[in-house]
């Protein structure tokens, strides 16, 4: 099952920190928008720096990543990080 998340108030520092932490997990976000499909985790993202909004769509976790976490736990980690930097979930 894929997930969709939206956040507002996402400062550039929060987005860069999220990218850095995802990279440590083996996921690379190269730009402010695009898609990813690595190590069993896939999805699309769009970060609007001017509006300070971030949307993540079609987030899904499959093998081999599913041996370490599921889409709910990945969503929680992303949400916790965004909230730590002052952002808020909107959907």
C-alpha cells in the first residue's frame, strides 16, 4: 500500500537534513523534485522552497527494505524529522 504525505513550513535546512538521513539509508534525492526507487523503497517527492511545502506521494516499501522497516515506520521517521525542524503535516 502506498502512502501520501504533505508538510508545510518545511525550511530548506529540514529538507536537506531529511535528504541526508535518507541517503544514510541508501535513498538518494538528487533535486527538489523527482522520484526514487532504491533498495525496495519507492516514491515521488516535490519540495517547493518558496512555499516551504513538501509532498511525498506513492511511498511504498518492499523487499529488501521491508526487512528493516515498513511504510508506516518510514513515514513516522520523516514526519518526526520535519516536525523537529518546525514543519507540520498537512495531510
